[in-house]
C-alpha cells in the first residue's frame, strides 16, 4: 500500500541539503560479482587445503598407531636364538631360565643383571610355591560355575 502526502509548500532548504548528499553511481555489477566470487573461491581453497592437511595428519597418526600395535617388530631375526645356539652355551635349562627371569625382573625393577639373586639375598624373593598358594586363593573366591582351571598343585 502506498500513501501519498500532499505538501502545500516546498521547503528548498531541506531539498538542497538532500541533493548535496545525493550520490549517483553506475556500479559495474559484473566486476563486483567476479570480485565476490574470487574471494569465495580463495576462502574455499584455503578450507580445502586446511582439510587436506588435517586428513593427512590423521592418516599419518593412524599409520603410526597401527605400526605401534602391529607385531612386525616382535619377531626380528637378529633378536632370535636357535636351539643350537642355546645348546652351545653349555648351560642347563634351569640356569637359562634363571638368567632370563633375572634379566627381565632386573630390567623391570631397575636392578640390572642378577635381579632374582639379589631378591633372594634380601629375602624379598617370592618363590613359585607362594604364587601357587595365592592363585589357589584367588580361584577359591570365584563361584564354582566360573572356575575354569583346577587348583594348582
């Protein structure tokens, strides 16, 4: 709805002030549109680059995590010993076991070589018999239907 108002007398002072601030311009709409499109393309390109970089970082992180979880480094030929090599050392199976257990427990506890012997000297070594008793105690706490293994003897 358009409402027309009739003015009895025209006030030139107001009209002159309006005419002074009036700006007529002939915009180049095509150039403006192209500038806006170019800015949008640049922004999209930046987002795509950012997205690709993030995806690449995620892919590398995923590969690194899968490499950590894989068993590739577990069975390395340089770290393996054959039965012939073990037999050539002229040690009994028990000595080899004690060396292995001593080395592992020493590494884990920061005690170096012969960790088991040191624990035995100090009286801190918990022999196998004691472990069996503890395991039997643990098995006894399970309800009968969940006891998978027989008590250790």
